């Protein structure tokens, strides 16, 4: 999980259910960029867990993650089945192999992110759009699925639906008004429900999706480039990391389709409707890649909405290349190699970057009074309040980071209700990524405020904490990405090779320190 997923979604979800958590500026009522309706969809899972007596934070965390993974797997199955029915069975088999071995799907499928939610619903919409034009069911299912992806998930996922819209205009002109009516109804219903929930929580009329577009696209109230910019080829480079061979095959799909189409024309098959319709099936990946590559602010998760389409395009490329190679198994072999590389990437994510969750599990439990655990420059590694024991709270300590740190929701038992906290306007939030001193404690106050500190140490450039602090348990190894070669940090390297160039890895450790001045014996 990255810090955006933790602080923008897991922490507000924790607040809705448990009454406290960290708050980002996007949830301040004066900005209202995030949807509480999206969070409530997932809170239902925690409520069901509580109903059956499984209400601890860790149990709630894994229940949500498990449900997200199962839901994504279902959407993938629907998508692959639609490819088999309406495109080609070999292409569907290739698509399935691509999805199974793709590291991008591994970490985005179970993520509590609107982009992942939109990816799943875009899969359902695209699955419906795979069928032949001319049926009301096709339009209704596709439009409703895309509407949910856009309104309840991520508004920018609308770009995935653009080829479907164009196809409807080109292929079904006589039914255009009917299609438009279905689309308007779907958007009005979904947007109305989302707006009602968000407006109730924010205390005024709000459509969070529109506020997000106004900020990021229209520049009202801020500028998304404050949070970093990347070159135009960022998503291609990132695709190589998360999809390796698959992204290359996906990119060459349109040129291969063009060559195939010209060959059909030369052969006198001018009316090959199936081949023409295939164009609209491969375009969502290109449209999304093109639109997002033109934006200066880029993030890895943005492209996840077309990860399934990336696999589909790669499958189409292999199918179009089929006449050039003799062995029918070569396509499967290529995807198996991609899957092996993908599995090494998945293993690296688990082995090299999961240390913070293990560290927070070492915090002693069952204190009767509230305990404070602090983090400094490594605040972005916090795995969410779901990983804190009972009666623990997180505080951030000032460090070299000078951007806008998350603050805290006013606890519901102080404000009087959850809605009172979410609708409370405060002046300690800003949309310009400026430092807010109220969101961090002074570094020289840690011994007075913090009962525990979670800190990352690297032998090359940091010293262990001493004096009033002692380690609670054995420190957890964590990869030093700054001093580890690229290959050795992006894919799993067996330990027997990890000490040799070019795979030599450098390691640090993440430790939990207890304040000796405030420590006391845990309650039995």
C-alpha cells in the first residue's frame, strides 16, 4: 500500500467505523475532493464482520482486502468470458494468462483505491461492450457499469468508455437518442445517490467527483503538479515494471491491427465487420495511455484502470502474429515467461516492502491508558490505524519533509457524532501542499509526547536511537532502495545471489523504540 491509499482511504474508513483516524486536506469540507459514499460501500463489509463477532481492526482490514480481491477476480472472469464469447477463445486464453501473471493486477486488484474500483467496473462495462452493437441489453449493462466506475469510483475512468461511445454513434445512429437516454438516466441516478451521501457528511451540497475534476483539471483552488511531475514516457516505463513483455505487446497491437486490416483490404475482404469492431475493443488502452501521458502529474495507480485492457491488447497482438510462427504454443510460452517475471515482481513486493506491517505488530497491547506511537521522516510507511493495538494513536514528528502532512479527524466522541466531525471546517488544512505546524509535534518534544517511535535506520547514513529509548523487539529488515541496484529491488533475488553484483542488496531495519521515561507494564 502506498501512502495515498493509507491516508486517503484506509484512515477515513477507520474513522467512519471506529471514530478516530488521520485526515487529509481532501476531506476538509471546504475542499471535499473525496467521496464518503465510496468509503461507505466498503464499510458495509466491516459492519458484517462486527455482526458475526469478528470486529478487531486487523480482522476488518483483511476482510476488506479479501472482499476486494474476490470482487476483482469475479470481474476478471466476466471480462475473460466475454472475450471468449465475442472475440476469440485463443485471445481469451491469452488474456487470462496475462492477467494471472501481471504484477500490476496483483497489487491493484485488492487495493482500496477508487482507480481499482473503477478498473473492476470498467471491466464489466467493457465485457458488455464486447457484444455486437444493436441490443438494448448491451447498451444498458455497459452504460450502467461505466457510470458506476466514473461516479462512485474515479471520474477520469470515463476515458475508458470513449471508444464504446464512438462505436455507438458510428454503428447505431438510428438508436442514438435511446442510448443517450439510458446514459443520462444511469449518470443521474448514480450521481444523485453519491451526492446525497457526500452532502450529508460534508454538511453542504457536494459532488466530490466534480470537485476533484475542478481541482486537478481546471486548476480551481490548487494545482496537481504540486505533488510532482513525470516525463511523458512514465507510464511506458512503469508498464515495463508491472507488466514487462505484456505492455510491449499491448503497445504494438494497433500497428499490427492496421497491417492486418490492410492485408484484408488487399485480399478483397472489405466488409470484415468483426475485424473493424476489434478496433473499438483495443482502443481503450491507447486512449487512456495517451490522455494520462499528456498530464504533467502522473502516478502509477492512474493507469491501473486499463490493466485488463493491456492484457487484452497483448493477447490480440499474439493472435495477429500467429501466422508468423509455426508452433501454436509459442504465444502461451511468451506469456508464461511474462508470468514468471511477474511472479518475481510480486515476491519482491511482499519480501522487500512489507516490513512496516511486521514492525507495527510488535507494539505491546492491552494498555489501559492511551499510548502514542510516533513517526518522523518515514511517516509515509505507516500501514494505517487498522494495524495499531487498542488505545494507540499515531502522531507525526517534524522532519525534513516540508509538505502538507495529514492531520486528525476530530474524534466522534468529542464532536458528538461522525457527521459533526466530517462537516467541521478547520483552518489547519490547505490545498497548496504547504507545511502545517499543527499536524506535527516538535522533534525536541518526542520524549514528552511519544510512548513509542517507529523509525527506519540504514547503517550507511543513520544511527540507532539511544538514551531514553530502547527497542521493543527485534528490528525488521527493510530494503535500502537508495543503495540497491535497480534489478535487485524490483524483482525478487534469491538470497544466495543477493550478495553478489549486479544483484547485491543493501538492507536497513525498521525498529520500534519504547520511551523509558513513560513506559509502564502492560495490563494483563
